[in-house]
């Protein structure tokens, strides 16, 4: 673990996925301004200690933890997927300064790159072959219009509202309707079943003909891109598991309410990926770069109570919208 002061002889060329895949610094031991390269380090920079927001070393870190014990699981995760971890922090560093649509585009480029990478390919080889789910009754998305209010309800409870091609396209078309109709002043988004969404449909991972096409499809048909123009008008109520793409889309919405037993999770790093449905843009805007990095590197679940304290959600509510 590289810790302690950043000495003048320290060679940043040693850092990166093919060398030292992370850098750990103790915030309390840093006596001066951080070197310029620290903010551009080609690896995650983990700060240990407590520091206020004006500390320049804290600002240069990608995430901050209180002690070495808290850092250890993050370092193990980085070591397992150093390319994805480096890509994550590079995207998050840039995302916070970009308009939402540009941030989504950058995320999609990075996600597409990792889909063709060695870490994601290795993960896919460990996964059992998954058959598509059996046909489910009713449309994938329930749509109801009541004057200026458009209600959208994810309707694939048997698959935990996993976002497959069918549900993706239905949600995108409905959001485009809201974009085109200025008389729709509010969009209510919720889901039927035990949870809001378990994320992307795993049986569809890696099925695109190539990653350039996959990026183009996300830009044209991705729900995150369709949500962006109307995000301020979207009120979402989540419950149960809110994982991966489900959590990412919720974070983009203007108002997020969660059932008390909801939990949020971003598990993409263990797949050799980063969030690819708006997570790097939506989470950073709600909870900041440090906490977003921690969530992805740790893969930990975040309770509704902690999500409220962090600002990921706006309220805890047991009743429907």
C-alpha cells in the first residue's frame, strides 16, 4: 500500500493498471499543496483520514475513508479490476464539469470500451448461460395519462423489472412522448413487484454485434438519454432492490422517493465495468464524486436511510406517488 507523504522523488509513471493500480495517501501527513499530476493520476487515489472540503489533498482524492481497514476492501476491488477502476475515476473526474448530455455520452464511450476489455470478458466466462425469461403477461411498461400527469410503471415483476431490450425501448418511447408534449408537466415513475429494478438483464450482456454499435444504441435508445431532457419533471418512487441501471435511472430524476426498506447498489466493477445507464452522471450530481467512487469500488448496499442522509434520495415514503 503506497502511503505517507508524496516525496519529490516519487515517480507517477509507476502508477496505473499495469503497475501500482492505486495510490493511498494519509491526509493528515500532507504539509503542502498536492503536485499537479495527482489530480490526473492514472489510477484511483484513496485518501485516509478526515479533512474539510477546503483541503487541496482531499479534493485531489477520488474517495476518502477514515482508516486502513475501510480502505482494504476498496483496494482489493481495484486489484481485481484495475482497468475498470481507473476508467471509473477518470470518467468521474470529468463528469462533474460536463453538462448532463455530454456526461452521459462520455460514460457510454467508457462503458463500451470496457465491454470489449479483458476484465469484462473474464467475468462473462464465469457466468452461467442465461436463457431469456419466459414471456410475461401485459406490456413491459404501463402508461397512463391524466391531464398533465403521465404515470409510467415498470411491469416486469417476474424478472424483478430487469431492464431488457423490450422494457428499455418502451421506457425510452414514453419519455420521448413527455419531451415532445409540453402539456405533460409531471411524470410519475414507479414499478410493480417486489423491487423497483434489479438492473440490466444479464442474459443480454455482451450480445451487441460490436461495442461501437452498442454505444450508438445507448445514445439513440437508452433511457438515460431520453430521461435527461425531462429529468426535472420526473418523480420516481423506488422500493426493494434498486440495483445497477435501476438505481442509475432513479438518480437522474428530479425527485426521488424511496420506501423505507429500499436499498441501492452499483455492482458493475465486479463485472469489469462501470455504471453505464447514467450512474456516473446522476450519482455525482446528487452525492458527489467521493461517495460515488466509494459506492462503485465497494459494491456495498446503501440503505434508504443513508441514501437520504447523503442526498441520493429526497424523501422516504411508504405510500404511492
